[in-house]
C-alpha cells in the first residue's frame, strides 16, 4: 500500500499546533451488539488542547449509566473508553450549540464537531470517547 492509499483518522483542530502524535481523544460511533471495529473514516481525533470545550459539557453529564451493560461510570476517564449514549449526546449538542463562540475559528470548530456527532448518531446508539493519556 502506498502512502497515498494509507487511510488515517481525521483530526479536528481548533488551536493545537504541536507535534502530530500527542495526547488527545478519539470519537467513534457506539453500536450496541456490533462486534465490528469502526472504519477509520468513522473516527475523529481531537487533541487535548482543543478538547476542553467539549470536556466541560461531557463532565457535567456524569455519573452515567451504560444502557447496554448497566454499568455506572462515575466520572469521565481520560485514559479509557467512555461510552456515551445518544440521549446524552443530544443534551451535549444543545449546550455546544448555545456556546458563545466569539472567535470565527472556534465557531467553525464547534460547528464541525456538532455536525460530525449528528451525522454519526443517525447510525449509532451513541459515541465512544477514548483518551490516550
């Protein structure tokens, strides 16, 4: 496979300008009872420096119960998988839609993130956020 053919995870950037391989979070569709791994084109990555806006909205939703397993997650885990159900994502998107983004770049970043989540929730039960800390 040539470099041109190599597929990569899309990165959503607001202000991050550091090294390419750094701390951040992947977002991928959550499909209950689906054993297939998501395709790379279904995943996005956001560097930790750009994640604080989304993180504040996420943290406010904990503790969370996983409707599939019944497990309770007491807090957002920056080192592991955080399965977040569709209903919670709708609440988060409502908060992000109302975010007072005065900078055009921030507005574009938030709008791009919201569009990605909404598109994937059409075919998923939620979104998994996984940190690489």
